C-alpha cells in the first residue's frame, strides 16, 4: 500500500490526472514521501505513454492513411502536453532562457526563476514541439507499430534520466521556493533501483508486444524471430537518449555547477525527442 501511495503521489505531482478528494487525503504528502515517489517516475511515463499510444493507435487506424501519421503525431503531442500540464516544457523554456540569456551562473539562475518566458525559451519550446511532431510523423509513416513503440519507450526512458541528474549533481535552485528540493535532498539507491526496474520492465514488455504484433502471433506468444528489429530500434533510441543525457549532465555541471527543477524538465524533454530521433535512425538502417 505504501508503494501505491508513492506512485499516486508521483502521478499527482507530474500530471493532471486527478488524484483528489478522499484519494488525495489517503495518499497524503510530505517531503519524505515526495522523495520516495521518485522511484515511480518511470511508472508515470508508463501511464502517460500508454494514454498517448492509445490515442495514436486509434487515430492511425481510423484517419485517412495519407495524413494519419502527421495528424496523429500532432494530436498525440498535444494530448501529452495537456496530460502533464506542460510541466516539462516549462522547465525547458526556463533553462533555455537562463543559459541562453547569460553566461554568468548567478545571472542565469535568476533568469530561470523568472516566470516570464523570453525569446530563447519560446524558441526552444516551439522547436521541441515541432521536432516531436516531425519525428513521430516520420515513424508513423514507416508504420503505426513503430510510432507507438517509440512513444511508450521514450516516455519511460526520458523520465528515468532525470533521476540520475538528481543522484549525481547537487541542487542549486532556490531551496525555499523550489518544488524539486525534497527530491534533491537524496535519492536512495533503493529508489533508484526500483525506478530502473520499472524502466527495464516497461521496455521488455513493449518489445515483446511489438515483436508479437510484427509476427502476427499475438501477445500470447513470444515472437523471437521479430525481436531483433524491435531491439535494434529500441537500442538506437536508448543510445541516442543516453548521449543527450551525458551532454546535458555536463552542461548543467559546467554552467550551473548543479541542477534545478527546470533542469529535470529539460532533461526529460530533450531525451524524449532524441529517443525518437534514434529510433528513426534505427529504422533508416535497412529494417
């Protein structure tokens, strides 16, 4: 029951999915609980990814084939933004404004705390959304299966990398006003292990379902013959996402000497987009 409460708290904190009323009272809240809920961030990715995949699959099935990938990509992206309340996109905008607006660390941190969105932030969000739609439409043009597989995997993996940012960098935001400060105190090795298990389990299940659908065997049977192309695409996406994570980790360490909550949102957004790019490159390799 404690694990369920931590999962629901993560869902409440990072999405617009209603956890209110008596359910919210039962879940409760404390900095320690929020810290423990970090173990279930990838599980939030499973929920968000699953809901976006459901909408995408329906649109790809019923819309005219010529424009189905583009429309499904655009509406699926809009759906994901609504589900999360643009929480991560807001972080991306603040980091772009801060790092783009000043090379001085203290000045950059001040800009990042400003609720107003500047030119760098607006450009970053627009380019991020355009990149998502374009890459997802490209994947959808190859096949609805690849689009749905990339969506599910990217939403899970991109919510795992920020935990490593928290683990490896110090928190440098405004301690009094930062929502991420309870998370930044310390993520235990046990919580990190649970998060990695969620991530690995979701990826394994997604690969199994995709391979089974490709072979026509149904999800009841493990289609080993079709696992190789699925694993290749996931590996390409994961590798690309890992490289983006390493770049961002070094950037935050060099420019800010640590991380803020906005850096976590930026990590999720960039790693999600680059995961799609890696999947597209994997499919372009002759599959």
